[in-house]
């Protein structure tokens, strides 16, 4: 998959996430892409690990990411999103800062920082 711009690619990735389309979501990432916590540990590496992680997330019936803000600088895209999730304690939301590095038209590295979890009543 070749995107016209980093913004287009990240929007395609967000749309695939919200559609819970594993194949379209993975197509936005390089085969050897890595995901990290911000300034921290490696979460997953490569499509096999990424598929396993996102497939379990996509089983959540209320999963949805709403873009709050997007900043672009060259081949980096930074999204602030509000994610609706089905936590073990119930339905809720959490802010997520997502930093994507795009190389050769695909996401090569992504780092994430989570805000405070808020449970819905």
C-alpha cells in the first residue's frame, strides 16, 4: 500500500481501526514495523505479533477511536485520540497519544502514551 502522504496513510490506518479491518490496518504498516510505549518497551514487532494484538482488541464491541488533534512534521504524524473501549471493569474511554514514523509510504514505528482511564456509568 502506498499512501499519497503521511496524513493520508494515518487516516487510512485510523479508518481501518474503526472498521476493525485487520488486513487494511496491517497494510498501513511495514512488515517489520514496531510499536512501543512512549519512551519505553517494545510492545510488538512485525505483522504476526501485530495481527495477534489487534485481533483481540477488535473483538471489543464498542471499540472506536475519535481523532481529537493531528500534527504533522515531515514524515511524522502525531495524533491525540479518545478511544472508547470495553475494559474488564466495563465500557470506558482513554486518551491516547500516537506518534507515527512513516518510511517509504508505510508506518515503520509507532509509539503510544495512554492517559487516564475513565469508566462510563
